[in-house]
């Protein structure tokens, strides 16, 4: 004769599984937010490049329109997003912080801080490594750091120097 499972044990297993699933869900959300942050930084850089190069406004304008639509959608809370990710009342998106109310600074701000702490010019790879050491939770690549540095050069916040075959970066002198 088959015995029925103990309801207390079964409830405990469901509870344990739900807790594990919730942790995995939050880990995946953080990973996706990190990837979204990188894509948004690349979008900003590309729009800056388009603006600096004076590309035709037809394609650039549609890119800016798309960017504005993406930004508007990113600031509206998703019905499935947890409350901790939505801007919500009392938590407006602050300049220099990610959309959605996250307290993580933008990559460009981190890079400026790293450059401010050093007096010697450094390569993008050195800066990328230092960024990885100080901010291991940030998922970024050497190329994204290089692109972000070039965007900062275009804005005049960072200076680019060539030493032999290597491009070096320092914080731009205030004018």
C-alpha cells in the first residue's frame, strides 16, 4: 500500500525550491541589467560619434527617436518588474545613475574617477583591468572601456596621447 507524502515535508520542499528559484531569478535580472547598461552606454557613445561627425540627421534623428522611446520605456515600471527595480515615488532617476533607480554609477563616471586618481597616462587596457579589480560586479569588456574613453575624449573630459604605438589616456586639464 502506497503512503501519502507528509504535507509538511512537501510544503518545505516547495518553499526551498521557490527560494532557490527566486535567487536565480534575481541573479539573472542583475546580469541582464548589467548587459542593458553596457548597451545603453554604447548607444550614448554612438550617438555622440554621430553628433561629432555631423552625420545626416535622417538616420541619426531616427536613432535619437529610438533612444528616446527606449529611455521612456526604461523609466516606466514593468508590470512584471520587482518594485526594487522601478523608479517609484521618492526615487527619481538621478543624473549619473542608471535608469530604474539603481545606485550604480555610469561607466564613464567610474573611468573619470580612475583617471582622476592617477597622474600618469594609462592605456585603455590598464584602465579596464583596474576597473575590473575595483568593480568586479560590472560586466564590461576592454572594447567598451575604450569606446567610452573615446566618447569622453570627444566631450573634452579626457585627453588622448600617443606613446609609440600605444594610445594613452589622462584626465583633461580644466580650461
